[in-house]
C-alpha cells in the first residue's frame, strides 16, 4: 500500500530478475536492483565497464476536469569506460533500480541506487499528494555505479538515473517529480566527475534541465582510464518515456528506459526500467 489507502497498480510487463551472472568466459552481467562485489582476476590487464542508469517513473495523469496526461520520465545515462591497474582488486558494483510511477494523487517512490554509501544516491520520490486528484510525480531512477573503496576516490564509474515524470502541474494540480540518482559528492570532487541525475521539474516545461541521467568515470593513482564514452539518457516526448542509447543487448529489458505518463483514461504512470552493469576483463 502506498499513500492514503491506494493500492499500487500491477506492472504492465515483468521486470528482469535482478542479480549477476556470467555471460561468457570473461564477462559478468548485473541487472538492477543489485548491489554486490566483483573481484578482478589477477591476470587482467584492463577492465571494460558498460553501465546503464535506471529510468524514472512516469508521472500520474488525472480524470478530473476533463482529464490530462502526466509526463513521461527520463532515461538513465549510458557509459563505456576502460581502466587499467585493477587486477586483483575488489570492486563495489550496483545496478540501479527504477523509479516508480505517480498515480492520481500520490507520487512515486524513488528507485534505489547505492545510497547508503554515498554512491549513486536514490532518486527523490515524487509529490506525496497532488491536490484534488491531480497526478503525482514519478520517482527518479537510481544511479548504476562501480567503484573502488568506500568512497570511490581511486576509481568510480557511474551512470546517473533518469528523472521521474512530472504529474499534472497546473492549478489546482501539483505533482512534482523526483530527480534521478547522481554521482557521489566525494568521488565527484576527488575525480572531477560530472554525472547528474535527470530532473524534469515541471510538466512539459520548456525550461527544464535534461530529464535523462548523465554518465562519467574517473581514476587516480595507479589506476588509469584509457577510454570512455558517455551518453545522456533521452528526454521524454510528452507522456512517452525517454530511451537510453547504446545499451548492450545482453541487458535485455534492464535498459534504463523512462516510464510513461498516465493518461485521462488510465491515470497510473508506468515504472521505469532497471539499470545494468556489464564487466569484461582482458588478459592481453
């Protein structure tokens, strides 16, 4: 039960089972929400990471005063990063969970990231109650991340979460969305990371910041980033959630897509898709 006696709606589609599995001799695949450790083999010369942040939850619609749709949510960011010097090291790995949708009134809970240790903070939940049956905002998606050490100051890779979709933001309705999880403050300062979570702010506002999450990686000391490519998650198009670019096929539906907004006929938004982490090591 969420909100004031409102039963959360069933999902439109099954989510992938969270966890980590071997995907070939040198590759490990983790889908959200999963938080675990990974030890790099002693003979690894480099490790390549592909991270996808989780999508935000769609904003709730309303059937009141003729009805209106909520806003779709932003998608998670995508990162490809190759690092040397990690042989024998144990890394903390989090594949983030998605933001949950708003409804006709209550806002959606945030998607989990690695919030307890300041890495990939949870997205903020949407408005706790849009007035007069207006749509609540969706929760932001969590940030997927891989890091070395408690605070990730030696190495951190992060794909931020997408911002939740705004609910109906017009008088008398107020359904503010939650922002996506971002890169941790400590690691960002130490490594110069730039990976903010998406934030839709207002329903269909032209002045919104990016709704999709950003992505970045950095290393210090004996560890070196030899290549990286990052893509900000897609913004929503009206009530349709944004999509993440360059997601590995192995991630399946853990593709960081933003949830769709609710409509006048079905005011429930939809849950975003989880994040994904793919780790591949090389011995040559």
